[in-house]
């Protein structure tokens, strides 16, 4: 066994010792070899998603190395290095059972997994609000002009202050029965206008007299915006005294931001079964493809988002979040009736995951795992 592998196994064993997991030597059994091979093939799609995020995490390591202490950096290095899958008797269904994560707010692996969990949480809370409080939902996106990196922190501060002013207005308070708000920031790293960019924003470029191949005027700028999922009375859409058109929302946001030049606000009705509301609010605050561009861009994101709450629950959503965290909304989750009997371990080795162990679960593990796997608590929108 090479020194790196020995160190990795020792490190992982220490990390998960509280769970009393034993690391077994990889060993194939002669029976069910064909079925097991088919199952492992079905794992390829799942493990490939983790592989892509792990590769991104290696880029993240280079940028964060001089920004954290040695112990913290080791946690980041080992994030997602070992993944334990469980499968049913016939290898038809599988899912991740356990993995060590660093939980750093910029770790691509952790951000991705948290987004999937937040999506399920928000979707479940929406079900609870619909069933228990008979409400509907609207999704409001509040935007602002693009800003330079040295303006980003001040812009986020301005957003927060403006949002509080707007949602403390009597008219808005009458409409909103609770909301979940997500901060999102995008970065434009394209120096030249591409065909895709022109197709997506043709009207803007035409007004500026710009064409494909010309310098991108928004290069090296940041776009801050809020996605706000709001619970409203079902009568909101039919009561002319309460209903607000898109232009009215825009005026309220302009006043709150004290800037009449703002032209973009998006307001739409959303249905939980479509998943659009949960998807928009749960997705990343910043895409790893944006903040991993280079050290300067990463440091700008890191400084601007330091100690900031990226997702905020209020009103009925806050009440529902507390119930969800306490397990009191589990009855609304999709049930997982699968009986898991097999265990498969993957370990990261330089640039890919390698199978390390395949075995049957022990009786104690079966009891623990199947008891804790009764509900599905992640929702994947293909991020």
C-alpha cells in the first residue's frame, strides 16, 4: 500500500470513528458477480457527478490554501474523498449513505449537496403551507446594475437595507405571509461577446451597437440579485385591491433602492409541483464556475460574502423551517421503501474515484441504515 493511500485511510478512519465504522479491505465475492457488475455500472452516473465536483474542489484548494489554517485545509482536501453507497438486494436502487464533508461555504462539493437539501426543504415547507394554511406563492426577483469588484460588498449592504425598507411597507406586509430569500451573485468573465451571449441579450447589444466578437462592456463585473419566494393568500390573484402588477413591484424596489434607473424586476406565480420556486431559491449563491476563475475574483466573492446569511426564512417559511428541522414535516416527504442490503465504498485517488470495497451490510448496519433511510431528503434539479 502506498504512503498516500495509507495516510488517507488512516485519516478517514479517524474522522468517522465516532460512527463506529470499520474499514474493510476490498474483496469481491464469487457469487452474484454479474449482478454486482451491472450495479456498479449503474453507479457510474452517480459517481461522475461527484467526480466533477471533486475536480472543482481541487481548484478550490489552490485558491483557499493561504486563506485558512492547516487543520481546516486538511478538512477541505479530504472533503468527498470517501463516499459510501448503499444498494438494495438486487442492485436496482442505490444512494449515498455517508461521506465526510468540510462544510466550507465555497467548497463546490458542499455547496452542491446543500443546494439539493435546501431544495427538498423548501419544497416540503411549501407543501405544508399549502395544506395547513391554504396559501399560494409568487417568486419575485429583485435586481440592480452590474458593479465592479470593489463595489460588491457595499452593493450587498445596500440590497439588504433596501429589502428591509420595502418589506416593511404596509402594502407589502399585507401581501406577504412569509418568504424565503436567497442572495445570488454572478460574475461575467467573458472578454468578448460570444454568439450565445448575443442570442441571449440581443436587444441589449443592439441598443449598444455591439456585435459578436466585440469587447464585452460587462466583463469583470458582478451582478447581485435576490430571489424571494413569497406566500400569499389565494385571493391575491383576484383581489384588485391587493394584487400588484409587475410595474408596481418595480416602483417599490426603485424607491427602496433610491434609484429610478432600475428597470428589471421579475414577478411570477409558481406552483410547488413544478419545482421552479424551490429551484430558484435553493440554488447556489455563487456558481463555482464564477468564483473559481482566479485568485482575485475568488477573494472578491469571499470578502463580500463573509459572515453573510445567504438564505433567510421569514413568517410562515420560518415557522415551517423550524418544523422541518425538528422532523415534524417528515410525513410530507417522499417515502423510500427500499430495503438496503449492500455497501459500496469509493475512494478518491488523484483524479478519479476507485472502488475500494463491496460487501453485504451487517445486521446492525441494516437496522440502522434502513431506519434512517425512510425518507428522501434531497431534490436534484440537474445542477
